[in-house]
C-alpha cells in the first residue's frame, strides 16, 4: 500500500497556480525526498496533505483512504514552518500542551517516548527559547511524533543545521522509518544530505511532478564516468572518440562515460603516449541528476 497517493492536485493563489495537476506516490516505509527550486510548490503540497490548505481540485489518498478521513488524519504528524512552541515554556510543557490537544491518554509516557526518539530525554526541563536551532528542530519532530503517526511530513527540517545537527537528524529519520515503521516525506534543497537517507525522490517543477524515482533505480542508472585531466584535451578527446569511447567536455576536463575498466582506459592512454594529471571514476550524484533534469526541462 502507498502512504500517499496524489492525483491531479491543483491549487492556485489569486489566479496563480502553485500546484498545477501534481501527481505523487509515496510508498509505505519510504523516506521520500521532495525536491524542487524555491516556489515550485513543495510547502503547498505538504500543507494540502496536512489539511492546512484546501486544494482547488485533485485527489489525496493516505494509506488507501481519503485524506479527510478522521482515522487517517490521526496517523499524520507534521512539522511545517516551525513547531509553534511557546518560547518561555519548557520542552516538556510544550509537548504536554500538544499531547492534551491531541487527546492522548498516557501523556507522560508518550512524551518520554518521543523525547527518546529525538535524543532529548535529558532536555525536557529546558526552556524552549534556550534551545539551539538543532534542538528546536528536533523538538518540532518530537511534537509531530506525538500520538505515534504512521506518516511524518517535514518541510525543510535540516535548513541551517550544523554538521552535527544534520547527522543527528539523519539518524533520527532512519530510526523512525526502520524501527517505528513510519513513512517520512521530507522536503529539502540540501541534496547532499538528502541523498544519504532518501529511499525515493520526487522532483517538482512549477507545481508539477516531473520525476519520481527510487534511490535504488537512480543508483543503478547513475552513469559512472571517468574524469580525465590532461594538457591537451582536444587531441585526447579525438583519440578517445576515434576509438569508440563516449567522451564529453565538461568543466575543463574530459568525462568518459560507460567505462567498465578504468585500468584498461589508463593503459590505452599510455600506449598512445597521452600523459594525464588525473584519471578518476565518478558516480553521478543526486545534485548532478537534478541539475541535468532541470536543464532538460528548460530546453
Ligand atoms: N498563502 C499564499 N498566498 C499566495 N501565494 C502563495 C501562498 N503560499 C504559496 N504561494 C505561492 O505558491 C508558489 C509555491 O510556493 P511554495 O509551495 O511555498 O513553494 P516551495 O515550498 O517549493 O518553495 C509560490 O509561487 C508562492 O509564492
Ligand atoms: Mg517551502
């Protein structure tokens, strides 16, 4: 079953389309990285799923049920914009207010549970405003986790975090999906970070989904190339090209695609008297994949 299925979602603000017939499929158990330039509609999509915005048209299904279904709504936790905490209250008090709002029964037990997940079991008494940005983001996630949701929606949760904060966030998100069976939808433009944890990607452009792909599929297809730095790029490119290599100029170097054996390539170059300063195999990462997809769409 899919955690989220969206068909033809459309939302306009004063005649401008923020979402323009968006389709989206988030499999259960995924960490779904939601990518797109500023203003492409990521937050709007997330707000529609959460019921903070009413779409003009389209269909949203969560765990096979209409997203308006009260039972299914109770399974969704979200952190969009900020946690909406009271700055002068303690972490515990803020969580308690939310637990009461949600009508939870074992409120203290539940607060302990979520604080443990976000690695803050020792920080319950801290005043919210005294917490670091990383802690505030984790408190936001703890808030969203109250009531044990099956789907967690996070809007740019790693913005502004330092390396340690990002690492913690990664660990927490993987923990939530692996050990608590939660599905995570996370928007971010920090592709290098997203790439470390996402199992699926959705790439949005101007309110439309232009690509959905599983990380495993992207990995398998991410074309490996070998970068080559040499004094005489043109002559080397000609030589490789004549011998049937798939070679391209890129950023002051040659990139040779579909190379199965870098050693063989190196031997070939030396036999032909070509000296090089660097010969290095590469995988096309998320960043490059994203950039090339955007370029393709602009053409
Ligand atoms: N409440 C709103 N009123 C008017 N326009 C909005 C509102 N929310 C979003 N928009 C517009 O909708 C588009 C998509 O915005 P958003 O979903 O925030 O994009 P993203 O999160 O991908 O940066 C933008 O052009 C934005 O200006
Ligand atoms: Mg946004």
